[in-house]
């Protein structure tokens, strides 16, 4: 599956994190959206969401899907 940067819209890190936790998996599209959101800059709140995601992935609560 190919997703271009032009087709991604501005979605907050919080919204992306909520979706990932709801489905308990992170897809290639989720990763692309996170990268795009972070490249636009992020604050302390976003940093906390990213840390929670990393911890959930490391502990196996969130599955990385290819």
C-alpha cells in the first residue's frame, strides 16, 4: 500500500494515538500520520502521547502491523 504525503491531512498526535489504542495496533498509515504530525512540531502533551505509544508497543499492548 502506498500513501503519499499529499493525501495525508493534519491530524493531531492525540487523535492518532487514540485510534491506535482503540484498535490496539499501529499500521503503516498510522506511522506515516505520526511522522507527518511530528514534523509539523509537537508540544509536551504530544510528547506524552508518543511516550505512551512507545511503552505500549514495547510491552506488547499495541501490535505493530506491516
